[in-house]
């Protein structure tokens, strides 16, 4: 009789594996389609702050729903403190709020595939900041993969900056409103990711709880910045939802992706997430060709295998942790 108990667990394991694959496929589609959806559905006169704030609110609602469903919301409510929330999530929240604003600007001035590949440089900066903050080392293969990623970013920057780019705007606009914002956002993303990892390891904080805290704190920071920002003046003059149409609603799709990232990471770890990122780049290239009729440029064709290879190598060859001998 006892021997039959392990067999009873296998359906649950298979079910979890199926759910992880479903989450991964959905996240791949979301991550790959997000640049094209944002560019197609968000008009240029939509105020950046309004789209970011709306997405953050949707993210909070989604995370609270997931926590309520898995039964952790009540426990978190009893143990939560304001000091603990600000300590763990305050600085990353402010950083992510600025990062999201920069990404919204960059979306509109780069083609979808170039944006997606430049956005992958956040892996390099995440590795850099986790080394300085957490002393998390990289293997030789991972260091090589990071250099491949930087080479790809340089190629894309040269390609987009030396001509009018695939968006049809001048080179200066592509550089200052496309390339620079996404690269600065990648630096900020790396710093915020390292801080979140520190909070998760030291304070044992739930990823969903941190999502809620960072979204709320980040939204408050953005609201505070509107008092002396062009977006704030635009909201006062035209209203919060100026430029919005029924087609703008898919901006909330990004919030759905944030929840999927938490699910994939918590159940499958970095290897599966790396698979998602690589697959999403290919999805972006395919969707861009189908819906925008823009085949990848020569710089993109050269950079794409570099990006794909670098992410694959980085995930496949982690730094070997040596066991301490007693």
C-alpha cells in the first residue's frame, strides 16, 4: 500500500508541468507581441504617464486576485508593515516607474524587433548589479554571452543611428528618443532586479506582494512627478485619458505579462524564462513582418543570432557553486 502513494502524486506533477508550459507559451506570445501592440494601439498623443499608471493599477488588481486565489492574501495582510514594504520595495518601485516611462517613449521611436533586442541588454546590467550587491558570480561562458549581447546592442545602435531607421524618422530622434531611453531603461531594470533579488533573499518577500508594493509606490512617485512635468501639464489641460481610444485598452496586456513572469519564474526558474525570452524575439520578428510588412534589416539579421545565442548560453551555463568541505 505505501508504494502506491508516490504514484498518486504524478498526475499533480504532470498537471503542474502542463500549467508551466501554458504560462511559458502565453508569456512568449505576450512578450513578443507587446511592442507591436503598444505601437499599433497607443496613439502618439496619449500621455505616457496615463498609460503607465493604468498598467500599474491593472497589475495591482491582477496580483491581488492571484494572491486571494492561492490563499496567501490573508496571511500577508496580517504580517504586512509599512516600514517593511518601503524597505524592500520603495527604491525598486521608483526605479521601475522611471524605467516604464522610458520604455513607453522608446516603443514609439524604434521598430519592434530592434526595441526587443536592445531591451535584452538588461540581462548584462542585472548580472553586473547582482555581482556588486549580492556577490553573485558569472561563469566564463556567461561572461562571453554578455559580451555577445553588448556587441549586438552596438550593431543595432550603429544601424539605427546611421540612417533613418525603419520608423521613417530622422536619426537624431531615433537615437535620443529610441535607443538612449531603452538602454537607460535596461540599466535601471538591472539595478531594480538586483534590489528585488536582494529583498527576496534577505526578507523572504513574496514576488506577488512585491509586485503590489512596487506598483503602488511607483504610481505615487509618478503622480508626485506630474506636478512639475510636461505630462502633468498635459493631464491638467487635456485630461488623464487624452488620446485614448477603445484600441488603447490593450496597454493592460502588459500587466498580464507581469503576472505571467511571476508564475513562470516561481514554478520553472531562469532556464524556462530564458526560453521564453529567446522565443519571444522570434515571435516579434515574425509579427513585425506579418502586420507591419517590414522584413528585418541587415543589422537586425546579424544581431538576432547574437542575441539568441547569448541568452541561450547565459541560461545554459550557470556559475558552478562549489560545496564547502568540512
